[in-house]
């Protein structure tokens, strides 16, 4: 395995690409009792339409999440039981852009890693087990629908986008999952769970050569072609729907204001610029935040930030407020002021320094190291260069983002009102 070092942050890792196409990374942490193994696929909820081997497929919304649930089933039983035998603590999740499986352990690392590689790479779907899971996932979907925080974002994305599959919930709907069959799951596993579409990242006091050996033994075979993904026609800057409103049994209105950003050339840099814009506008120490807070327009639930994924970028801000529209008006007024006068340079440097501190502290987290390594790798970028990239972000870039993105004509607002 090749060793790469980053002197500016005092970090290094071992990395190689196996003959099957898997990218393998080991981040040494000598002396630590805990080991963290993270196996991620470049496959998320938005990957519903694709072309493979000359054939076009459109899978039901929620398939990636359904597949994540079903992979724990193995011919010998439940993979969770095998992890329990070795003292491993496993879990998994599906986002819009990736699916990840991970295990944390303090002993029997080799057995836990071997189990992780085996069950993720073994599709085993029976009609009975897939049907049984349908009810479980339907309950999970209803739980999300009963959450104001979840519903307000789902409604926002459906209002902001006309073509991109982000407009559908990650878990799908109770109706869409009815069309998911063992054949659909097998097809998606074949297309997206190819080792060449994955990355295995391990952090801890482990031998890199041992990790490589276990991965090589568990993932044999040659590289498979990657699917061609289709995220729909390019999006217009204007949102199809400017406002969506719903009601729930909540005590205070909840809202999210979203603004469309262009698809970034560098997702890492775009995220840094967008999040730094949020910190400069709405950081808890900024005059604008204090003004909104002291006037009672927002409370401690208010947050803002940037999110990018294949083909799109977006800025969002929201929380609880009795006057969501007044908050939105204030945000656009502050954005206009910054567009005309620029950011206070001292404020910008202070927020940039604070954000850099959080970035450097994230290097102490095994979870952050592994998940960020994988997500940035799928975007064609290197997480361990993020400190270097962040230092190069200039105030003018943040001001340009505020001027070009935080505009009423690029926005939509989703509001959940109390029923009473």
C-alpha cells in the first residue's frame, strides 16, 4: 500500500486500489483501542434512473434505502448476529448520494472486517424476506412523515426542483416501495455495489497489509463497468413552486427557506464557501443573528448551510418561527446589504478562523475521517486536502455566493403550521 502524508495537518494514510477496482484506505491511529471500518457505495437515493450494459432502468423511489435494509440478511441468518459474536457494533445509512455500512469494535477486528466485507458484497434476497421488510420500511416512512423536521425539507425539495430526483424522499413513499422486488434489488446491487463503485476506509491501530488481505479475499473478480446515471434535464434557476404549506400537530411553525445554486465544479470548495456564507450571515455571534433572535423572529433551532450533490447545489436556512415570511424577508434584505457593501472583513476572518478550527477538530473523529474520505473520493476530491482548500477561500468568493444565490427569484419556502 502507498503511504501519503500531509505535513500541514500532521496526517497520513495508506491507500491502494485492488484488482477488483475497490479503493482501500487505512488511516493509522496507533495506541487507540477502538477501530472503525466504513464501507461506502457511490449509490444513493437520487440514483433511480441509470443505464447499464445498453439497457435503461428506472427503479422505484426508495430502492437504495430498501437495499441497505435487506443486505443484512445472509444465507446463514442475520449479519447483526455475526457481528455480536465478535463484539462489533454495526450500522448503516442511506443518503441522497451514498450508502454506507460500518462497524466499530475494540476486539476481533479481523473477524468484524471480514463480516462487513462479506455481507455487503453478498446479495441474498428472498420473496418472503423482501415482503416482510416492506411493512417495516412503510412504518419508517410514516415516522418520517410524522416528523415536522423531515417533512418540511421533503416539501421544500419538491418545490425547488422540477427534474432532479432529490425531489423524492430518501426512503421513498409507502406507494413507491410496493414495486420493489428481489429482482429490482439484485439489479441495483449488481449495478452499484461493484467494488469499482465503492471505497473501504479503516481508522485505528491496525496493520494496513492485513486490511488489504481481508478485502482482497472477500472481493474477488475483475472490474465491472459503472452505470451511466441520469438525473433529469438541467434545472432552471427559478423554483417551480415558490411556497408550500402544510399543517401538523406542532406547537410552533417550522420553516425552511431554500435557494438554488448552480452545480459546482468543485463540490468541496462550494460547500466551504456556502457554509462560510451561512456563518458570516447567521453565526450566533453576528449582529444579524442577534437582531433576529432578540426580536423573537428566531430561536435556538435556527440553522443554515449549503448542500451539494450530483447536478445541483442549494443553500437553506430555517428553524422554528412564528413569522417565517418575516425571517425570509430579513434574510434577503441582509443579503442585499452584503451584496452592496460587502462583508465586514474582521467578521469574515473571525468566522473563517472558527470554521477552520472545527475542520481541524473533525480529524479527531474516526467517523468523520472515514465518511468524509469516501464522500469526497466519490466527488473526485481529497478530504485530507480540505484544510489547504479552505485556507484558500477568499472573502470575495463568499460575497459573490451571497450576491448570486441568496435571491428571492431563486428561492422557495416550505412552512409547516400548527393545526390549531
